[in-house]
């Protein structure tokens, strides 16, 4: 079951979250809990999806509106974050 994202701090793993700074390691599909591990995972997964979009631009209709931006975000980060493509 996917985690509920109902507040800013719910996007982070509790043990990594610093409420005074509002930062931490984002919850992710790979369950990586360090910044460096998540950064590497995020880069590899989103790079593959970016390549897919470059080779197949018709995947996302070019409406150039808010839905377009959300669709791009979803396409790039769908393998990394449950909330990809959401506000």
C-alpha cells in the first residue's frame, strides 16, 4: 500500500527528516534512505525515462498547460516516487 502524503513531513523518511530545516530523504520506490543513494537512483531512473521521451515525444501530448507539466513529471519520475505527476 502506498504511503499517504498529507503533510510536508510525510514526504520524507522520519529518521532522515529535520523539521527545523524542512529537509530529509524523500520517500522513494527503491526505499533508499541516504541522500547519496537516492540521488544515484533518481538520476539513473529519470535519465532512462528522459531518453524514452526524447525518442518518443508523442508519449505526452504538447498542451503546454499545467497538465502537460504534471505529465512530464510523471513520465520522468514514475519509477522513483509514488507522488510523481502530482502537485
